């Protein structure tokens, strides 16, 4: 399976331009699955709920419709972060879209910083779905700080974690995602954004360094801290089915849930 990421710097408040860009990258990429950043259609740094309402869209909606058309033409799958509107509620969501439309949707469960002012936390289970016989799990950005989230997906059979992000703490997510990949023996595709977003008195610098990580925690492809970057690598998802780390140690069989209080 060929998996990869597209790291870029979405333009704030320009959903049409951002989604066209995502669609054109997807159309030009030789891959089975491409992961794009968190809130990739809208930008991240909202200063009011009105701004979010302007940018948010239903699922299915304009972004998933456009991506489905590309997916049908190119027989490709995409994971994209976007602001979702459901009635009067807004979610920081990610979708997995393929030739048949939306395969799954995830509403971010762990909201980071001022996301709490604008979004509802998701309350649905961490989602899994099949792409070409491979089980894909979805998480969004700050979820990386909660080992339970990745573990939940891995215990249910996730082989690849797709992780749209807007990371702002240098080095942290790039470290934890390697650890999460290694401790669960899964592949991990971190699609982070880069650049500075300045909106009124608010300013954030995003850390780039998107990567694809192997079940051993090795970095198979990596983007720089700044700049647009598209990377695709060939992976063998069957590697994730074997959770042994020595002849006598299997990471899942050695767990001691009888001792854990989580
Ligand atoms: C984040 O969750 N966007 C840091």
C-alpha cells in the first residue's frame, strides 16, 4: 500500500481555494491513501464563532463531494481535517473519503486550548475503516497526547493511524507519534501544517515535520519544519499483524489490564 501526507499552510477563511488545492494534490499523487492536515479547508486560528460558522460545512458536503469525484477518477483515498457543522453545533472533524464517498468521520475528542471556545468535543468512538483490505484508524492532533486513543484503535485492529494535525509545540507530536507507532506496532501518518497564522492579537507557529512512521518507530519519510511537502511511501501493512518484540514478548498479549486503572 502506498500512503503519504501533504503538508501545507491553508489560507485562513478561504475554503474554496483550500479544498481546490487539496483536490488537485490528490488528483496528481500516485498513492492509495493521502492524509491532509487538521482544519485543512479553513485554517485554524478562529477569533469568533461567526468566523467558524462561515467556514464550517456539513459532512457529506462540498469538500467531501469534491474529494469523492477525484477519488472516483483516480481510485485514491484521502483523510482530510475540516470544520463540521451539524445544526447549531461545530466539530473539529476528519473524514476518510474514497470512490464510494465518506467511509468514516471522526469528531475530535480531545480539544486543544481555544478550540474549547468554539467546538463541541466528539463523543463517538475512535473510528476505523477498511481501505483496500487495510484497517485505518483516525485521530486528530492533540489526541496524540492520550495513549489510550491510539491503543483503543490498535486493539481494534488499526494497522495505519491517519493523523491530521496543526501541531504547535515543537517536537512533541513528532516524538509521541513515533512512540505510539512503536508501542502499538502500527504505521503512523502525521500530516501537520506549517507556517505562522496571525489573526488580530493571536498568533501561532505550526511545526511542520510531518512524517510516516513504521511499526518499529522508524521515520520512513519526513517533511521539513517549513514548506509545502508531499511524501508517499510504500508500506507493508501485514507487518502490523505481528505484535511480537522478542520471541517471548507480544505487546498485546503482555498487557496487564488487571493492573491498569484507566
Ligand atoms: C492541536 O490539537 N491542534 C494542537
